[in-house]
């Protein structure tokens, strides 16, 4: 059986691939600019400051239809929390939320975090105040589970200090 692929098919596949990469890069550029600014009146720069942590919320925002990397970021984040911080997870000190940002009932939390598209946010709650930051590094580690877990475990330990 011969499979023939003509030049037009290759050209269309190339255009589609470039479009997908462009969308991913644009999303990274748009979300990375929020990391060091105030989002909806919530401090997003004070996550590493000293003081007792009341609670840590790890929030994975996603669309109804998810790609492999979007699903995997959520799975690895949840796995890291449950396996590396079982006491904190059981007590509610670390909380994992998996939020479909396309559903209208989640609009308030999407607005609070300033989420757009698939993203992973960490909210360090100190003295009842939110300190929200988006973790974009996880996307660079999604293809290596152990690297992801090591990185995210270290990140959360840093917040708990």
C-alpha cells in the first residue's frame, strides 16, 4: 500500500503547526507579564515573604477540552501535593483546585486569579490575605514527570518556610 502525501498537504500541516506554536507562545507572553504585578487587587509579588502561612491553594485552570500538556500539568501538581505533602493536604493547609475556566459558575475565581487559558496558580494565604502568582515554569517541565515533581515540591517547601 502506497501512501502519497502531496506538497499541499505538507504545506497545510506546516501552517497548522506554526499556528499552534504561535498560540502557545502568545499565551506564555500574555500570562508571564502578570507575575510581577497586582491582579484584581490581590498582591502577586509577596509569595516568598516571611511569616506563617495560613494556607496554600494550588489552582489548575483549564478549558473543557484539554490537550495532553494541560491535563498533565494538573495531574503532576496534584500528585506532588498528595505524595510529598500528605499531612498538609489532609489538614487542608495545602489545597488543590481543578477549575474549568470556561464554566460560568467559575467566573468569580477566574476573575480573582486573572486566569486565561490553561494555567497553574499558587495562592499563599498569610494573615487572611491572598498572595497569588502564576507558575509558568511547570510548562517547561511537563515532559519530565520527575523534574516537574522535584521542582514543584521545592517551590511548595519554599512557601511553607
